[in-house]
C-alpha cells in the first residue's frame, strides 16, 4: 500500500504544533539561530516573554533548557515510533516500514528540534549526555531488533543486520539537515522514496 492510500488518522503521523512549552520553544529558536554557546539566557527569556528571574523559575540554567528540550525531542520520537510499531502488525516488514516512516516524518516535521538535539549533544554535561545517548540508543535498538527478526525469518537478506540498521537510521536522521517544506518532494513522496532505499539496504524480499 502506498503512503497516499494509507490510513492517515494515526496520531504518530500528526504534527499539528511544535509540542513545546513557550520557554522551550524560545530556547529552540535561539539555539537554531545562534547555537547553544551563542544564545544567552536573557535572549531566551525575552523570546519567551519572561524576565530572567521568571525564566529561572521554569529552568535554573541554560544547560537545563538544553536538557529539557532534548528530552522532549527524544521522548516524542520514541513515543511515535512505539505507536507506529504497535499499529503495524506482527511481520518484520510491516514493523520496519512503520519505524522508517515514523523516523522520516519526525525528521521532516521536527526538523529544527532534531537538528539542535543532534548538534548540541556536544554541549551537554557528561551525565546529561549519557542520558540522552541512552534514549537515542533505545530508538536504534528498536530498529536493530526488527531487522534481526527479519533476517531470522528470511524476510531480509542483509548479512550485516546491525550495520544495515544503523545505516538506515543515519539516512533518516540526516533528513533534518536538508529537508525544506518548499522542496521538490512532498512528505509522502519522500517517505515512499526513502522507504524503497531502506528496504533495499536491508535486502527486503518482495
């Protein structure tokens, strides 16, 4: 079934807003424009319509803002991916397609959030970075398990399931660095094209 013909009421496909509080939305805008190091607390407070003490009431530091933002981003992605898998059915092929579509749509519609989370991992303090990476690894392991299941069941023919899975996730994540709403491909067209590439990468049959 093509994406155009698929059921579109699934909540994991819906992106009606940023999904952020006004404080985190202000931090996101500042981090996108100036980077973590270049953005100031005063500027973020101003964007949020708050005084600096008012902002500190919500988040005690710029580091806390970054951690709050990246946690929201990763938990949103994981929730959507789990919902996609739950709706997909039992076969590895269906679950694979669902996770890939979820990853692609997320990195289109949450492009700025995903880009900042990826770029500013370097700016996190060690404990926060470790927690963020654990969430990122959970997303990767979700697809790793599906690809291994597909190989075991004979649905996928790749001799390197973990490497193929990482390659596919990397391809999906990279969409956030170049996708534009006014580009030549609609979201559905991009999903169809990249699903074909992802299936080829894991050696999907049929």
